[in-house]
């Protein structure tokens, strides 16, 4: 009987070895698939992140430009509260003068010829 049980152990050991190899192969396939998926996800997210960074930089540039325009508009509003500046704008842009004021027109000496 002892000889038979040893023989049975010998038969069991080689038969479990192919199963272990099969499990190892399955495990390797699963790991390769998982790592492939992880690398794919990382690459896609990196591309998406770089696109978002470029978009953010573009939006920040627009924000700076809009803030500059706002500051210029606020400065213009402050200047329009001054009556002297309003008079200057009226004279330059609309040709309006105060009563009794005579406009002086500068002419180019070359135009006289």
C-alpha cells in the first residue's frame, strides 16, 4: 500500500503542474490586459490634460485682455466726469466750440502752393 500511495503522489504532482502553468498563463494574460488598459487610460488622460492646459492658457489670456479693456473703460468714464475733458472731446471730434471762441486751423505750408 505504501508503494501505491507513493505512486499516486507521483502521478498527482505532474498533473497539477500543467494546471499551475495554465493558471499562470491566465494570470499573465489578465495582467497584460490590465496593464494595457492602464497605459491606454494614462495616455488618453495625458492628452486630454494637455488640451485642457492649452485651453486654460488661452482663456487666461482672454481674461487679461478683458481686464485691460475694463480698466481702460473705467479710466475713460472717470475722464468723462471732468467738464474740461468733455470740452476737449467736443472740440476735437464734433467741431463744437464755446460761444465767442474762434477755432484756429493749422495749415501745412505745402498746401499753399
